[in-house]
C-alpha cells in the first residue's frame, strides 16, 4: 500500500474554487487517483503573516508517478492556476506540497521527503490526522496523532474546520 499525501492550500479568492480546481486536475491525471481527502480548514498564515487566512486540506493519492514526476505535476497545476512565487510563504492562488511519499526519506535540490516542515505545521498535521491518524512518520516511530497531541494549543487554535468532508458545502 502506498502512502502518498499532498497538502493543498489557497488564500487568494476564490479560495474554495482554487482548491476544487486543483482536486479536479489531480483526478484528471491518468496516472493518479485521489483516494481520500480531508475536510477543508481555515487557517491563519504562518511565516509571512500580513495576508489573508488560508483554506487547507490534505489528500491521499495512488499514483505510478515517481516523486519528481509527481512534483512536476503539482507545479504544473500551480502554474495553470496562476500561482505566483513573489513572497516566500506569501499569498497564493494554490499551493500543492508533497508531504509524504511512501516511507521515503530523501533530500535533493528540488524535493525533500517527508516535507521538511510537516511536523511544525498544525494546518497540515490536523487535516492529515483526519484521514490518516495512525500513519507513522517516515523519520520517527510516532504517528500523526502523536504529533498532533504535541502541538502547542496556540497552533491548534489557528486551525478551524471550515467545510466538513461530505457536507453540503463541499
């Protein structure tokens, strides 16, 4: 069983539409299937804070693509949806990050797996924990749920359920 997870985020309106378009593009790809997806969470910005709140979610994929091929697809979808990289951690129409690709541990110029800041980000861990709470992180012998329990309360408070998976607004 593959364990491939992507984080999706947007904070430029129409945020939900950008998430929907990115999901649609992922599902259209012949070598990729979205298996599960989390609810959508509204989150406060991290890093560069002078910007609008984000909508974030996590999806689990099945794909025959290699990690770098998957990265290329993600970056292509970002370009199709007018992603601009002007300010580090700044506003974006869509952001697609590979969080985990199986249990791979790799660091190249283009890609680090698992994502280097996954354990610091409540806006990633909480939706990931919704769909894969027992997933063991590739770099440790702890589950996603274990890491969520260790998050500071202030980080958790910045992640609010926006549209619950399976609700009418989804």
